């Protein structure tokens, strides 16, 4: 008897096909399964044979699916990590970025993008270190050295310019500005001219730094003090317009500076006072000159003494002395006098020359005249009627 | 039975093999799905500078709207140009020297009031604020930011030469870094331009013929030759911006630029000193002691009153200068002279010779005799 595996109907042994359903009857079945009981056992055994590959397949598939998912997950997280790290790097957190990139690289060592990011970050870290050393050079006031270092970093940055490197540019510019400001600060000490200082002020005007603001303040202070000093010197030299020019020069850079404005006002007042004084002095001199001239012309000669006396021969001598009261030389003084008799009748009017011809101020001169005609007159007197002179 | 087991084992091995292959495949394939790019080392995108070159006609048309003529009550005419939206007009200091209020005329011949709010004593630059130009939201001229101007750059000079408004002359930069002084201004690193300009151009803009940006302020003309100069605008911008921000309360004075002061300066100091000493003795000789005294410096006058001064000549009949030599010494001039004087003593006239040394210098802008001493020559 052969039992069909399909429908379970019995067939004659030796039949190759089931008479009921037409299924092929297996030899083994024919051989080994003689009864209903053995047939189920046989079936179980047969299934057992295939359970191993099936299980392996299932487990393997599961493992592979899990593994695939995991790998994709890792990809995601590495990508995310990289993106975040790059973002950080671009924000300037290079060290953090480096750490994260390195961590990500452990997971995906062959990922070139990661490697490139990492090496870029390393480059930038190196440049940043260089910039830090520039900064410390600046702080030590070794500006030439700093400038040299900075030029080197700058060249490197230009040669390797990329998105990350340019994040260092603000820092580079800032350091450059600081060097400029530092240099100016050093130079300002030496500068003594307003226009040179103003040049520095121009250079500083483009820099938006705290140091620059301080340097500007220092320079304006210096401009004010130089202008003030120059103006004071010029006041002392009585060169008022030059003093004003000095103040104006300062004011053009240090606009509306209170002290300079006051100084300018003061200079103007002093200038006016000076001119006023000078005018007064000259007016006084002119007045004095006029007075003196009047005096020299009208009252320059004082007749100190004049007398007439007779000698034993009856000759009458008239002599006298004059003194110059002029303020300049007077010359050719002529004294005109009347000779009077005892009744005060004019006998004669005559003129005598004073000698010497030139009389300096306060010098005295004399005159003398002898008359032979007055023997009979008893009492003769003389009276000055006029004095004439030249003012030299 | 045996055959079944064999088949099963082979199947298992196959499955395992496929599985391992698949594992390796995943291991290779999934990581390589990561793109190899890095944002960080991407090159920086080139910035598009957008330097559109305008044609000359456009530049002229647009610029002229911002160029004004500046007139002073005394008849001085100059030019200027609007540079910001506050109605601030840049011009030359010598155009608006010693004035506060000026008349500004724009391209449409509209007259406006302007006030000088800043002027430099050292560089020939001033700033005039014209409120009407601010309100009208006028176009203003762009000022260059390029520090390097090259020789043979094509330029346009705009302005009102001789009062002829809206004149444009074309030329090129024919020289750089020219330095000279024209009292009281110092012209430093100025451009020399081949475009002919005349006095009315002073203060007008020099415009780059390609970009339309202002690069200079046309200025002083040296001599009669047709050489124009232009002050690089960048050199003075910081100062100008300061004035714009805080207008000057008190403008600088330019006594050098007031009418008539020029003629005096033609003479050298030595000539003037010689003249003054001669004039001094001429005055003494004529007895005009006030004039002679007025030639002395105020500090000398303060020491020596007019009376004392006069007394010194009370025995002098006449003086004449025989010989006079002037030597400039810094800002001062040393003058040595020999004079012959007729003096009276004891009524006698004596003739004496004196050797005198005078120092002359400026006091309140006038040359004065600061000090002097002398001795008789035997």
C-alpha cells in the first residue's frame, strides 16, 4: 500500500501516480511509509532537514536588515555630526569642531569629506595659533615682528583660501588694525607737527577699534596742546595773526574744542589790546611832538639875564644870557631889545646875535653889544622885546 | 534521507555565504553613500563687484546735477559739489575764505543760501551746507574709495570757469604726488591734470571718466600755464566728514587772502628791513620823530618812551645813511649800517660816524625794528 502524500488515499503499491489525485508517488514514501503512523513521523523528519537553512536564512536576513539599518543610521549620524561640526567650525569654534570631526572619523575612517574637513580645520587651527602669536607680539609691542608674522599668515590664508579660512579674516583685519594703531601710538610720541598728527588721524578714521578711539583721543589732545603752545609763543612774539592761524589749524581737526575756541578769543582780545595800546602810544607821541614843536617855536628861549652898564669911557655895554628850553637844537638866536633912557623913552631898538650859533637843549648862550653914543645919558636900561630863533 | 541532509547543509552554507557577502556589501556600500564633499574647504564664491562702466555722456549728465557754482558778495566765483544727503557741498577754502554765508547756484540756475560749516587752514578745502539741497533729496556725487589713482586715468573736470556754468573739460591725470605751497595752504600729493581749468573751476569735482566717482577737488592754478591741480579727495574726507558731523562754531581766518595783502609780500624781508632803516633815518633827519618812533617794536616802545627817544636826538642836526647791509636770520633780519651824523656840542658842530646793528622782525604782521645798538667809529 502506498499512501498518497497529497490526498492520503491509498494506492496500490507499485503505482507511480495516485489514482485519486494524480500526484506522483515517491519511492521513499513507498519504501519507508507503510502505515499512517509512520507517514507523519516521516513528514516531521523531512521538515527537520530543511529547518536549518531556513533558520539561518531568517536570522541572517534579520541580522542583515539590522546591520543595514545600523549602517545607514551611522551614516546619518556621521553626516549630522559633520554638518554640525562644520557649522561650528564656520562659527569659529575650531577646537570643538575638530573633536567632533575626529569622533565622526572614528566611525567612518574612510570618509574623505570628513577627512578634508578635519584637515581644513587643522590648517585653520594652525593659522589661528599663528595669529595668536601675532597678538602676543602686539601685546609685547614688537610691532615689526608682528607685522612680519601677520604678512606670513596672510599669505598662507590667501594661498589656501576657502570657506573656513575666511572666517579668520575678521581676526586678521583686527590684528592688522591693532598693529596700525600701535605703530601710530609709537610714532605719535615723536611727532610735533599738527599736520603730521592729522595724517595719523586720517589713517585712524577708517579703523573701528577701541584702541583706535583711544589713539584718536590722544592725538587730538596732542594737537590741542601743540596748537596752544604755538599760539602762546606767537602771542609772546606779538604775532597775533599767526597765533590765530595756529589755533585755527588745531580747530580744523579738533572741531569746536572749547579751550581752543577760548584761546582764539583771547588772542583776538590781546591783538585788539595791543593795537589799542600802540595807537594810544602813537597818539601820545604825536601830541607830545606837537606840544614840543609849539614850544620850540614859541617858547624855546628863556632870557635869563640882560643888563646895560657904562664903563669908565662912557661906552654902554648890553649883555645877557639866554638858555634853550627847546627839546631840539635851536640856532641863530636873535634877541631884540629896546634901550631906554631914564624916562623910559626908547632910545634905540636893536638886535643882538647870541653865540654860539647852535644851542642844544638846556645849553646857555650869550650876547653882547657895545654902544658908543650914549655918553650923555645918565641912566640907561634895556628891555627885551623879541627873541627869534630857528629850530633845527 | 542522507541526500536530504546534504541538500540542507549545502543550502545553509549557501545562505550563509550570501549573507556574508551581503554583509560585506552593506559594509562597503553604505559608508560610500556618504558624499565626499566638505563645506569647509570649498572656495569662497567670488564677489561680483558689479563695476559697470557708464558712458561718458551719462556720467556728465548725472554729475552736473550735483555740481554747483559758489558766489561771494565780493564777486569771487568758484565751484563745488554735493557729496552727501545733508546738502553738504565740498569746495576750496580759498573760494570761501573769510566768509560765512555764500550764494550757491545749481545747474538749473536756482539760487540758494549756503553756510560755510568747515574750512581748513592747511589744505585748501572747505565745506558749505546748503539746506535747500538737503531737503530736495538731491543726487550727490559718489566719492571714490580707491586709494590708488594711476597716471593717465581719464578724468572730467566740472565747474564754472570764469562764471560759465556747467563747463566740462576732459583730460587725464598727468602727474601724481605733486607738492607745493601757496600761502597759507599746503598742497600735498596732489594730482596734476591735463584738463585745463581756470579760477572758477576751483572747488569743482574731478571725476573718474570711467566710474563717475569723484577722485579730486580741482584747485589752484600755478602761474599762467594751463596746468590744473586737483586735491585727492580721499586725503581730506575724514576731515570733511568731521565737519559734516559737527559744524565748526568758529571758522578759521585767512588774513593772507584779504585783498591788498599780496602786494606787500612781494618784497623780500631783507629789502623791507633795508627800507625801514632808511625810512627811520630819513624821518629822524626831517625831525619827524613820531614816524621814526612808530617804526620801533612795541616792546622797545614800552621800554623807551617817546620823550626819551627824542632826547637821544636832541643834539643831532642831521643824519645820513652811508652804507646799509641786510642779512636774513631765521624769521628776523639783521641790518648793519654806518651813519654820519652832524651833532652840536658846546655850540660847535661835530661830524661823527656810527656803526649800528639793528634787528628787525615781524610784530602783528608788520616788520618792526626790534632792537638796535651802535658805537661811534673813531
